[in-house]
C-alpha cells in the first residue's frame, strides 16, 4: 500500500505520485490524503486520459501501475475544513469506477452535479464491494447511478453535506427527502452488509465569522419523509443512521423502529443528527417509544447499540432520562451499550 500525504506543493506532489504509479506495476492499494485542497492535479488528469486510451481504443499500451489497484482513497485530511470551493470534481471519482480490479473507493468532499454523465459507457463493476463518500454534496439521483454500477456492494458510507449561503435563511422545500434516499438504497438492498448514513451542513466561506449568531443553534430548514421499512435488506448487519431519518422528523405515535429494521441486524448506531431542524418535534417519550421496544424485542439478535451524539450537543434527542432508560433496558436485555459524546465543548 502506498500512502501519500500532500502538504504544500500540489503540482510537485502530483508529478511524483504519477511517476510512482507507473513504476509500481503491482501496487494494490493507495491512499491520497491532502492537507491542501486538490483541484484535479496531474495524477487525475493523467488517469482519465490513460483509461480512455486503454478502455476505448484498446491500444495495447502496457498497463500503468494504477490499473492493478484494488483499493483507492482520495481524501482531504479531516482537519482541513470543507468550504464551498473545496469540493473535488465529480469526474475524478467517476473515472475510478472504470479501474478493472477496483474493490474499494473512498472519496471526501465530492461536488454535486445537476447533470450526471459517465465519461464512457456506464461501467458494471461487480468487483466493487466498498464505497465511502464523506462530506459529499452528491445528491440522491447521482448516488443512484453509482449504486446501479456496483451491484455487489457490501459496505456503503454516504455523508451528505448541505450548502447554504446562510443556514439561518428559511428555505421553501426540505433539503433532504429521506423517502427519495430510500428508493436509491434499493439499488443495493440485496447485497449491503454495512450502511452508514449521515447528514451535515456548511456555510459559504467566512459566513460564520461575519455573523453574531451561532448557526448551530437551530437551522431554519427541515427534512421530509423517512427511510421506512428496511426489512428486505436481509444481509444488513451494521447500520448507522439518524433516528429522524429512519422514522421521520415528526415523531410517530406508535413503535415503528423495531418493525422497520431487518431481523439480521447485529449492531445499530443511532445518531441525533437533524435534531436541530426547525420541524424537529421529538420529546423524551417519543424517543422511548422507538428505542425501548427495539431493545427488548430484538435482544436475541441485536448485539450492540450505540447512541451517537458526536455531531451535536448530547442534550438534543438523547436527554438524560432517555439515556438512563435505554442503558437500563440494554443491561436487562444483554445488549452492549455505549454513548459517543460530542467531541468538543458545545457553545
């Protein structure tokens, strides 16, 4: 495995990496981690041109090293903030799907495009089993086309990021349609074993520094729909998703969660993302109504339960009484339990 960490000189790093990829014909895994924001450097300008030549023209050119790659990660470092102009070209990610031996693709800060177009004939990569899109503006319909090209996908991470000129400006329509996302996930319902879904937001550069308000207080945008029943995801063993995404931003009056998750689920990580949307109306009793029956009635199959508050203040959704009731029920049912706390002081 080759791991490349870029820091200052983007052009010189790209030249070195391009040379290494040619000189290492048996390289199987590579991780590009940038401390700056790459904008389609030499490596990925070189990659599409060579792939087009090999896959379309059948020129017989000796395969460069990267054609043997099975795993590739194209990331910016987590400490590099993602801003409106920092997203990677969508085409960079699309070309990775044409690599003949690829099994795993990771990409961070992928831009959205209103017009999805494969650079060549759509690939059908049954070899790809793992896809991770972090801090991505890629919309549901674009994700559908990626999943349609990966029929044997076993692990999917989809971290959707919403962009606003101002997170405190009301919008007419919900920015996230969970029902539409559910239809997209049907593309891999027969194969997926691990599913990680998360939602975040960011404002245009320096917006937060110019305002006197903390835009993390309450967001004047909302969500609609829910993922609904996932019982046909027969191979799903690990699920991480916001509770609001699973059963809706308006709390159901009956216990839905236990009937919507697949019977074979072993580990469930439930987050409190989306709890700051303006149309969030959950109370303590609503959370109990969903979580406690799930723990009691799935004690024979569910092995681990995580409450994830790492993206928001833990007091949202996971109130102290709620956490105590969930922990007590887990102990009685023999389900391992832990809470993932907010990682920095909440303001």
